[in-house]
C-alpha cells in the first residue's frame, strides 16, 4: 500500500509540474481586427524573451462586449487580460472586475509619456482621478477618408469653384463639408457625397453624433453632478442634431443606418467621396486604393472641433490567479516600453499613446493617415464611461435613431433622451434626486 501511495504521489507531482510548465502563459481577449493580430506577433517576441507564452484570442466585434461580460460572470475568467473599450472602465472598476493598478502602473510605465487624453479616458476611473484600472493599448479616433483623386481632378475643381466660389479642398468646417458632400452627390451616376456613422448596433450612431453635439455647444451631461437636462437638450444640441440629419441626404442607400463596416464597403466599392470611420480600419483601404485616397480630421463648427475617442486599454482580470496577474503586469510593462511601441506602430492600424512617437517625423511618414491621426488626439472626448454606460448607450441609440428616421423631431428626441438618461443615472445612484 505504501509503495502504491508513493507511486501515486509521484504521478501527481509530475502532473502538477507539467501543469505549471503548460500554464506559464497569459491569455488576452480582444476584438477581431488587424491590431489584435499585431499584438499576437509581439506576444511571440515576449514569449521568446521571458518564457511566458501569450495567446491573443479574437472575438468578432459585434459579439465582443457580450462575450467579455458573460465570461466575467464565471468564477474564473478564460482571459487574464482584456483589451476593453474605454466605456467599460467604470463598470470594470466599480464591479470589482478590473484589478486596480493605481500603485503599480506609474512605477512600471512612464505615464508622463502617455497622451493625457489616452490616460484620462482609457486608464483612469473616474477620469482625472489618477486611479488606474487599465494601461494604454490601442489609442484611437474617428476621422475621414476621402477620394483625393476626385478632389484633384481639374474638371471637378473648376466646376466646384464656379458653383461655390472657393477651391475644392478637404473640408475644415462642417459647413464646407456639406458643400463638398452636396457637390459630389450624384446618385444617378451611383456616386454619393458622404457616409457618416448612423448604425444602430453597439455605439456607431453615438460616435457619429457626438462631434455635432459637442461642436454645437451641447454635452452628454455634467461630469461632476451627472445632471443631463440643460446639457443634452439645449438649442445648440438640437441644431447639431439637425445639421447631422441634413447631411444624410447625401449618403448612399442605407446611409441612415451605417455602421463601421457599412462605411468601409461604401468607400472600398468606389462610390462615396468622404467616409467617417476609426483609423485602424484604414490600412486595408490604403493597401487597395493607394494614392487615390487622402485623410482629414473631423471638421469644426466655429472654433469647436471635438472628435469621438476610440481605443482600448489593457485591464487585468480580478478573476484569474495571482501568478497570472503578475505575468500580465510583466507583459503590460514590456509592451509599454518605447522600443516595443516603435515596433507596435509599424503594424498597420496599431496606434500608440506615446507622445514622443506620435510627434515624430518617422510616425508621420509611415502611413498617409498618421499625421491626421496624431493631430486628432488633442480634440478627443468620450461618451459616459460610468458603470451604467450600456444602459445609457442603448437609450441614446434608440432616441437618436428615431430622430434620424424622422419618427421623432430632433428637439423631442433629445428631451426624451435627457429624461431617460437622468432616470438611469438616478437609479444607479450617480445623480441625486432633487
């Protein structure tokens, strides 16, 4: 019996040792796109240096949020790091899902080298608190791609100047944008002026509306008091929504419900003059269309240019082992080094928050959209990132959709949305009842 017990103990010990050897690995969950593939490539390099394997598990964008938070419902997550949307951080921080990194992050990562908008919206909760629940991974913004070959065509330039009394150039203001969209909108030729973000899945309509809301003087609400009435439903906000709606007459068929992928197709098929999307989606367009395309920043209204922030930060799951949390920290610190960030931005569509690299001539020259991307970062703002962001998002999609579809007047839609948003914030204990 003693020999049998000894033999069993030896087998168990061997199994544990093998298990530890196999488990010297971290798993990262992210959405399915080129930057995730690039992260996997860098993960192989990290494994060679440290002996810690990295697996980047990719999930299609439409299902990504649901799968992440479903997995957080388990006793232990299948991931050690999640590359989470900026809007998720409030939920992750307050529900005990994201490991707090406040003490560790400033020692491991040079936060003075991180663009302040990225630190504020991707890493901190509440924003500006210097309490960290994520480290920068993918910095992102929306911006326009346009048919440079159409804009530089002498016949088009002559016709535009004759009609509008100014040169045909990439628009700097929304009013100029409207003129260009109107000029190029020729549905009888299957040519369209623009495609904006109006889709009803996840956040595309919200990301598309925000620049108009902010540029016309509105806001989602007061970030300190969480009061929404008088911020979201002002005359300026209504005027911004009306201007947004006025541009939809120049979009392709289906342009009143256009998500990120609709816009990529609308541009890639050669039919649309100007399209709005997130910058990491543009490398494929450059690869296929080359010199035919150019890029410009989200336009301004008056002196207000405000751009929807995108991007994701690395957050460590509280529902993984302490050992894996330490390995995850090791990977994040390694990834954040300037030398690794230089490699990261060499991959198409992978963007850094490192201000030194963003300002470099090498970065500007590396891709035709890089200079516009870097210039956009100073103008970034985000949607609510509070724990009930998803409820706020769903309400916004519903009411803004009704306004764009014409089933609700703009003023009525924003009044109803302000009321519903305040109810959601009140029920969450963020807005005090008066």
